[in-house]
C-alpha cells in the first residue's frame, strides 16, 4: 500500500464500511474514519496504517441511558445524550503477494491470540487487539486492528547505538531502562501453561519445543533459497554448530516473544508503555528470547564500534541481564552461549532474505560472496569457529 491521497481515501472508504459491521459498533449511528496515515517507520514484515475511528458504542442508545436533566413540556425527564467515542487505532496488514515478503506465513490470528493472552495474564502494556479480518477482499490483504500505543522506541535505522534519545540518557537512566526491559521478558515467561492458552503454538506430540523451533528455522532457511537456490556457507555451518552443541537438558518451555528486543518496546521515560510485534511468538525455552535480546543489541554495538561510534558498551551486559532475569523469575538460565549463537543464526536467515528483497527491488547489487548476504556474517563466523 502506498500513502498517496487516492490510496488513503480508498482505504478510508473501505475501512468505514467494514467497521460498520462490527458488533461493538452502532452502525445506525454511523462510523467516521479520519486521520488515516502511514507511520514514518513501518516494518517489512507488516504494513501499518494509523487512523482514528468515531462511533457510538452498540447497545448504548439514548433510550437506554440514565435519565437526567429538566422535565420536558409533557412532564417527562429528558434522557441523557450518549456521546460517540473516538479511538486511535492501528491496522496491521499482511504484505501483498508481490511485495517479496520476508516471512513465508503471516498468521494474524496467532498474533491476535498471543497479544490477548499476554494482555490478560500479565500487567504488561500490550495494546488491546479488537478485530482480525482474514478476507483479503476488504482491504486487499488480511489485517488486524488494535489500539494505538504512545511512547518512543529505540530505532533500528540508524541503530539506537549511533544516535538518539537512548544515547542522551544518563547512565543511571539506561540502567533503569535495562531493568525494566528484562522485566518484560520475565513477565512474559511467567505466564502459566502457555501451550494451553495458545494451542496453535504447541509443538507436535513427541517433539521438544527446542527441536520444533530449530526445525522451523531450517525450513524457513530453505524457503529463502527457493528463488535462486543460493546456499549461504556461514548459515550452513551455523546449523551444523547448533546440532553439534545441542544442550543436554533444556529448561521449562515458556511463551517466547520471538522478536524480543528493545526496538519492539515503546517507552515513556525508562518505563515500557507498549510491548509490540508478536509475529515470531512460539513455545520455546526461555533462553531463546534471552539469546535474541542480547545478540541483537551486541550486533548494533559492534556496528557502532566499526564506525567509530562509542555506542552503549555498558548496556545489556550478559552477566547483569542473567542476574536480573534470574532474580525476577526464580529460574536458572542454562546454556546461554548456545542460544546466543542460535540467535545469530536466526538473524542471519532473516537478513539474508532482506538482502534478497533489496536485490529484487533493485536497491543493491548481489554481493560478491554468499556470506555477504548476512550483515553480521563476520560476527557469526567468529562464534562458530570452534
């Protein structure tokens, strides 16, 4: 979807008609959609469209309202007028078929279910999800609608270690932000019986959650090669490393956020105001999220050093993060180096797909060596050198 006026006008008209059919909306009173826009930064995995919607809640007609006010000429008390409500919403839309998607599947119902479960079972500020629509005829692609959150996120481009509000904080503020962010992971992982709450995430009987997770990543990697058949040596070696260093024992399986990083948290000061982006959620050992959380920051910090920026070397020290997490959860973190490498492998597969996407749209030429499809190939290669 583009953001020209004609496109947004068409979006507004289609969405207005669709909203009028929702149970929560009193369509007889009308629905108004306004302030439709695209955010300045929107991910490649989903398209986001911002809009305001105004309607009268269904079942709250003036006749049902509590009588207040002066008597009418006939001696009857006038009913209270029910004011329409205006809510700020976000439509998250699957990419269209010709958008060279980053992932093979965009399961909006899974995202809807996971966000609802986390919102209902924790105190975390997860936006309320209102509706999910699977029919692509409505807006051209399936979508879900959720409440819009406020706050600011550490940005990916340019990475937050290069410039921005996080760097402008004093060290104590960054330490507090670290504690609050680790607390997000701890709260998600303490949700009881997550496979029962989101049954679609449960691994097949007889297969461990970690094995199912790794097998899914291997299948994803093979999917990324289907157009050009190009195998990437550093990714192939990383899969071999994972098999050779498989943990003898794994900790309890939890609800894994999947894309667990501060770039997916909105903050008011140092406190999270929204926890976002759940499309990679799964059932997995807690260390899957911890490894991703740490690796993503370390990747950015390594880029900062490479470009002669100081970055934030004191932020997300592995030992401190593990201590904070264990204190919050009462659990023991196991085999973190394994999961740290696994995070590097997972990111390598995603980044190789993004590079292919850029080549497809003429944004860059094919790299000279297959490993260069992966931004952090040197970092990953060092980790699996043993």
